[in-house]
């Protein structure tokens, strides 16, 4: 293993500036992607878990004032934050007696918060798709450049020996591997996060009507 490490670092030391630049870009993409993956995995898990717990509590308690008082215990839940937005708007109505206008205002407040929650959950996730789509092609560019260097070496030395072509081929393979290493986790994470965010968004849409109905019942 120690020998392989020496060989790898020796390869990097002999790598041309173009392939080094490609590797640096792919390394940056990989670091950013894993940062997003780790942080989003934690935030989406909390949002989903707290939302489920809040819904269980919401349907067990008929008093919306009591429900609002407990929302702080589910502050990471998207649905709990949507409920808070509707409740705050409901309290801001004051003495407004027009039930239809009240319902519209509460529905708009809930819709605005639902959209904000969706945007917050999806923030930076499209970058994973960008990495998944572009990293293999960036790696392919490094691959082509490394192979081109191998052919140039053959032309200069007039020899097709392994010692002549090996450095360029090694550069090409490293660039290919780096591109795939950056792309594969990003694509998997993007698909997973998109699925989870869509599930939370559907839950918000399904239960928004229940929220509005609860507030309107209080007004009547």
C-alpha cells in the first residue's frame, strides 16, 4: 500500500498542468457535493421526521391554540412551520367577519410558507445534478488529453514502448476515475433528495386543506 501511494503521488507530480487542472476541478466538485449531501441528508431527515410527528399530534388534538403552543417541539418540520404561518395569519385577522376573505388570506399564507419550505429543502440540490451531468465529461476531457500526450510522446521518441505511453495513459485513467467518483454519488444523492422533497411537498399539499378547514371552523 505504501508503494502504491508513492506511485500515485509520483504520477501526480509528473502530470501535466491541464490534467492537474481537471483533477482540481473534479476534487472541488466532489468536496462541494459531499458537503451538500451530508448537510441535506441531515436537514431533510429532520424535516420529514418532525413533520410526521407533528401530523400525529395535530390529528390527536382538536384545539389549534394548543397545537400552536406545541409547534416549537417540531420546529424542524416543514408542515409544522406551514401550520405556524397559517395560525399567525389567522390571529392577524382580528375582527374580520368575512369568512371567505379570511379563508383566502389563511390559504395564501399557508401557500407562501409551503413554497418557501420547498425552496429551502431544494436549495443546492440542483448542484448535485449539475455535477452528475458535467463531471464525467470533465473527466473525459482529461482522458482525451492524457491519451493525446501518449501519442505525442510516441511521436517524439519514435517508440511505442510501455515506458513511453504509460504516463499519458495513467493520466487518462486517473481523470476518468476522478470524473466518475465525483458524478456517481451526486447522481444517487440528487435522485434520493428529490424523491424525499417531493414526498414532503405532497404531504404539505394534502394537509394544507385540513389546516385551512381547522382555522375556518374556529372563525365560524
